[in-house]
C-alpha cells in the first residue's frame, strides 16, 4: 500500500490533483487504501475494458517495434538522427 501511495502521489505531482483526477485500477487490493489516503476518486475496470486496453497497448508496442526496425537506435553518441530521418 505504501508503494502504491508513493507511486500515485508522484503522479499527482506531475499531473495535479483535484476533482478531475480519477484512478482506474485493475483490482489490486492496495489501491483503494492509497487512493482514500490521498483523497482521490478511484474505480475498477471490467475484464472487457482491461482486455481492450491491453490490446491497444500491444498494438502501440508493435508499431513502435516496426519503427525501430527501419530506424534503429544507436547508443553511441546518439543525436536522434534516426528520428530526423523518419
């Protein structure tokens, strides 16, 4: 619970906190207590919603991997030339 609280707290520092901020969770038992302590709204996603989110993230990862195949990243003295080429 303390790790979840620290993680969510770091997100609120970057994105703000308030009535518009809502935490979606996957059923982990540590999130409700952390959200209550931080006074944040939270709700659980259904299995159907989670599968759609997972599929979307996999699609994005596949597209990024395809991009990397054509414009590979080199660690030595990288000047983001591969991004400029794209």
